[in-house]
């Protein structure tokens, strides 16, 4: 797994950006319900995201494929986030509920939910005006 996909400079601090992928079940009603839940994420879940060092998170959908973009601070780690989530019953309830709408990618590893993408292009790294 790559350590980070890109580094951006925002508000005078170095941040890492991750891009992760997951599918929803290909059912229009379930997709609509999943999106409705994400318009009003439970406050405890939002707090857990911030407490883990995630500074910005966006989820995009194309068909039933989801793409999550996370910008994280220097203190973020996936292991720390996983441990925090495991100790939080509200986050566990949210994850169980969201899991009822999701399906794993065919190439996901055993136990892997969101699959970390690999950056293959960076305009800023190649652009030479």
C-alpha cells in the first residue's frame, strides 16, 4: 500500500491525499437511501472522522462505484483510524448500516472494504509552463 498518493499545501500545513474506491449494490433504491444517509451523517461519525486527523473528505458516485477523497493531517494513520472506529459503538453501528448498501470490489483483499487507489497522473508534477 502506498504511503501517500499526493501532498498538498493548504493553510500552511502539509497534507496527504488518499483516494479510495468501493461499490454500492446496484439497486437504485439502495443507492438513493445511501445518499440520503450521507446528506445527514450522524454527528458522532463526523466527530470521529475529524478526531482521526481527516481534514477533508468527499465521496463521489458514478453508477454504483464510489470514490472517496480524503485529505489528512500529518498525524493520520489508517491503523489509528481503524482502532478508533473499533472502540466507538456509534461508528460501528454506522458502518454496519452502510455495509447493508455496499459491496466489495472484486479485487479487494480479504477483509478490505474501501480499496486505496494508486495515483497514475499528477499535472502539477509534469506541468512546465
